[in-house]
């Protein structure tokens, strides 16, 4: 695995390559960005590069260090995950002890601390000392979804690299090349991924997503086509698929945005559900413009309510009633 396996994030990978080239490697790095966007992957390739015996800006993939790294058995790489999703003081103390031991092989030791969002204040205070004066042979790479939970004194001791959504074109290309999707399919999946490459790949590999999308579209159609359909029957699906609710609400949201585009512009390049044009067309004829807008608002409200842990069942029912009440 090397930088060629990273889709997008060229600004970040280039700055890491330059750091190696100019021998200007920071003691600690903080990789910040949404889940599944590629932070850990980039951190690992950077770690592999730093340990590579060829000492180039990219890993050689051939030396004993690179081979050990790929097999997951490099003695100078220490990957740590939070215990019970949080880093506690004891865990940081264990890392601090381990840091004091000299590297086995080369002259460098890498610590990768994954998902430090939920690190406790106590653990942060204790870790601060290490970040202030780590031994010269240590490089610390940390990943975080959002650094707001970290003390500013921690952040200021790290080089922060922010991961932003990957351009759609690059994701589409990857899905066609590696996952053998048709262009149409790849474009639909990419729209659902919000530029998060890991999410796009997960959707591409998931039969479940395909199934759920079909079901959701048919629920929308049922809700719209008859006022006799019991909301209760429809909401049952949402109870069962609670773990996918974010994706489901995205599907519904994107669907009604398509209906709106269809209403305003007719069939056009902004439509995402390109494989369902006829259905979109008939709904766009049936629904008044104001109604589509209010449905979109309700979905957006449902999304924030669910994130805020407002009563799930009630939120879903209100949303379905709004869609149904034509
Ligand atoms: Zn190597």
C-alpha cells in the first residue's frame, strides 16, 4: 500500500512528501476529518515511508521494513485505539512508558493513535508532557473527526492536516475502475457519499444499500399515491432499519431534491436518481412546488432531530405525514 492507493487528498499527501524531502518532519501530527475519509490510511502510508530503509519520499514497498509494515508486524509501529471508544489516562501512561523504549530496528518509532475524539481531559493533560518533549526517535500520528474536543495546548503542539471531501469525479472514476460500476451507478453512489471515499466504497460493496434504496423509493411512492396507506405500516420499516437512518434520510432528501429539479427544469443533469426518471417525472407533476419545498424542510428537520436524539418514532411519523399529506 502506498500513496497511489489514496483517492484525492493530494494537498495532504504532497505536504507529507515534502516534509520528508526537506527533512522537516514534525514530532506530532493531527489528521482531522470525517469518518472513512482516509485519515488512517494516509497516516499509515506516512508511517511506512518514515520507516522505509530506502528513506525516500514514498515507501519502496520492497525493503524488509516495508514488508514487515504490510504484514502488520513491524516492531516499531504502535497502533492504539481508544478502549471503549475513549482514551483514558491509564492508556496514555502505558503509551508513555512504551515511548521511552528505543526503536528495535531503525532509528524511528511511530505511534498511531486512532480516533482520539473521546480522549478524557485527564488523559490529555497527561499526554501534553509527551507532546512537548517526545524523544527524537518518536513520531506521533493521531486521527480525530473533530478537534473541538481537544485542548488547544494539544492542538498547538501538532501539525494539523485537515481532510476535506474528495471531488466527485475522482470517486466516480474509482468506483468504475475498481468496483466495476456502470457510470450511472457510480454517479448515484457518489452523490450519497458526500465526498467520503470510504462511504462510497462501502455503498458500492453493499447489496444492502441497493435493497434499502429500492425500498425507500417504494415507500415514498406508497405514501404519495394513497392517503389510505397507514403511516403505521410505513414507519415499521424505519423501526427495523434504525441503524441506517442517516443513509435513509439522505436517500429521501436526494429523492425530493430530484423531484424539485424535475419540476423546475425537466429532465436535467442535476438529477441524481437517473435510473428512476419516470417516477420522478410523475411525482413532479403531481406535487405543487410549495409542497415539495415543505417536504424537503421536514426531512431536514427530521435529520437534525434524530441527531439530537429527539423521539425517533415520533420524528419519523411526522415526516411521513408531511410527505403523505398532499
Ligand atoms: Zn521500504
